[in-house]
């Protein structure tokens, strides 16, 4: 049985137990409590390692079904005169990640307060939190079992809501990395630099006396000019 199927089964068990408890007047579960598998015990078991470590912007989820991470490099090609393509440059593309997460209202491992507590069940609050993180557009840190990724944004959230997820959330979160570069400044000479046009305009113009003008006319036309 899948983990989501197990969580949904636990939802039914939890609800049935509460119904029986109300009818009998002997509640074995508190109203705000959920279910914690006995194999977990009071501490963190091996079953929780992936769920505990993996988080989006510091927010954790009840289950992490899968994480697909894409690292890609683009190699540019430039055609030469003979028609062949040569590789002349390469650059690293932003990291892309697809994460499938689950949140169950029956799991006592976390509560709705962990997702902001803005009303609704725990699964609803977790969904609204993801939408809020996407809306804020603030680069955040994403931690997985394999690595820690900086400057990640939620590109899209895919949620399928049907009868099997009545008391749970199963969402596919697509994230993309924002490339950030450091801009620096360099100290240059305090000397004033001018362009060719500026230098030409700054040249000393000849005095406008008659002798200079007549010499230019004589030289340009070949005619003898009397002084």
C-alpha cells in the first residue's frame, strides 16, 4: 500500500475511532490529536529521516514521495565557413526541482500551527502556505537528502483533490533556481578621458585674420590672391 493510501486509511481509522468514542462516551483520542505510528516511538525513527530533513523554505511536510532534481548545461554551437558546428561556449542552467509532498490531517507528527494557522485543517493550511510562498517570490533555501539548494522559487503547484484526499493534501511543487551574480566596482584613473569628437572641438581654432583666410582661398582654388 502506498504512503498516501496508508495516510487515508489512518484518516478513516481516526474518524471511526472518534465516532465510536463519542457514542460510547469514552474517547481514546483527543479531538485535536492525530495518529502516530507505534514503530516511531517517542523519538525519530529511520522512517522519518527523509521527511525530517527535506523542507521548502524551512517548512516540513508529513511525507515526501519523490524528489526529481535536474542539473543541466547548455553548450552553444557556432557554424563555421564549411558548415560544421563548433562548440565555442557553455553555461550552467538554473537548477530545476520537482517535489511531491503529502500532508495528512490525521498525522499528529505536525499540526496546522506549523503552517501559519490561518484557518482550516492542517492540509488546507499547508496548501495555502505553499501558495503564499509562491506569491511572495522571495528566493528561499530548499533542503533534500542529497543537497541544499539556495535561491529557489516555487514556479508552479499542482494539486489533485478528490475523494482519496478528503483529509489530506498531495501536491507536486515545481521549483527553479534564481541565478544571482555579484556586481563589483573597479577604481579607474581620475584623469579625464575624451573622445575624438570632443578633442576636435577642444582644439584651438586659428585666429580669423584676413591673411589666414586669403591663404586658404589661394591654396584651395589655385588662384592668385592679391594681398
